[in-house]
């Protein structure tokens, strides 16, 4: 048998796939809503919260600097999650012949390629734990899900930036809620101590300020609760070393085994138990695979980390196969 070509052009393939991904209307709308919400929150906090309530105090500068630093990190992490490669499986330059795939399966397992599968849509081999994304139209290594809020897949190479984006979004939501509530209390106390003429003069702008307070509170609560739930789900997925796709697949397999065992207990007992393609690792090791092996402080920054490996062994774009 002759060895098939393994030449790939990942840059061109990645560029074409990312362009298709970013043309998703839902993803574009979510991106616009995300940036609009961030800049609106910054505008309300500076213009209607800090300046009126803390203009004569050093707290105005302090709160403004801290809040804008959180927003800056939020936008940096979001941009990295949007424009980073989530772990797309490179496509070969030439078509791969899968005609004798069955005869090659045993030889692939002998060469350490166990777990590799064939994607009929990408028409290429994909490594273990890789799944096809219908929106990106590509196979993603250790795909978690496709998130419209970053208009990209959450996969092996950008999950760190996505989790950081969730973390800083939750911090910004909580911080803005505290600032709005404190400014609102300050305004109520100031109105009680002020005279009636001053209160009458500020009545038109007062309603506008209250409206901004309510809108920002609703936005902060909705986004805060939403991202914290996803943040918790992401951490659980990392610690258990199972993506949501794998969790759903394992549940279906357990359900199928239960139904088959009830109908035929003898045949079910003869079947070997299912073993995952990856071995269990310590929780800290799993976290370091996502956030990097540097200092824990660096986990909070959108810094580049070396790509993780499957089972501790780095794998190439294509398996060592013969056709």
C-alpha cells in the first residue's frame, strides 16, 4: 500500500472556516449586544453614578479606575475568545481515500491512533474527543459548545479565554450593582436633606438617572446570573474531564445499556464495560491543561499558553495511516 499525503494547510483552512463562522447572523447580533452592554454600563457608572455621588472624593477616581480595568480585561478576554483558533482540525490539501477504512482500523490502533474517527462532513480524520460544529462547519478538538456570544466555538485552545470572559463579566456585573445601589442610597439621603427648590430643579434629570439605574441593574442581574451559571458549568466540565457533548453521549450510552439489560440480561452481561478514551487525571492537572502551567495569577490574564495534549502525548493533524 502507498502512504497517503499528510500535507495540510491549516492557515488557509482556518481562515476560510473562521470567515464562515463569523457570518453567522446570531453570532454577529450577540457580539453587537455584548459590546453595547459593556460600553453602556461604563457610561452609566461614570456619568450617573460616580461623578454625581463621588465627584469630590478620591473614591470617584478609585472606583472608576478599578471598574474600567475590569472592563478592559473583559474585552481583552472576549476578543481572544472570538479571534483565537478554538482547535480546528486542519484539512488536508488533497482528498483522502477512505475506501479501505475498515482494513486500516486495526493498523491505526497498533500505531497509537486509537480513538481517531472520520468526519464525513469535513472528509478528514479527527483526533479523539473532537466533534463537528455545524455553525463553524469544521471539527473542533475537545469541543465544548458553540457560543453565539463570542461567535466562535469553545474548544481546546480558547476555553481559557472564554472562562476568563465569564469571570470578568460576573465581576463587572456585581461591581456595577454595588455602585448603583450605593449611589441610589446616597441620592435618597441627599434629597431628604436638601431643600424643596433644589429637588424641583433636579426633577427632570432625576427621572432620567433613575431610569438608567434600573436598566443597569436589570442588565447586571441578567448577565451576572447567566455567566455565573455557565462559569460553574465550565469548571465542572474541566474538573470531571468531560465536555457537555461527552456527558450527553455517556448518558445516552448508560440509558441504552439499561434498556438492553432489562430486555436481555444475559447478553448485556457478556458485553465489556465502556472505557473512556482518556484517563482520569488530578483536578489541578486538568485545570493547568486549560489555564496553563504557570502561576495561578496568570490564570486571570488573557496570556497565551502552550496547547494541551491528549493523554499527555501531543498529536499531529492527521494519524499515521496507509491507504
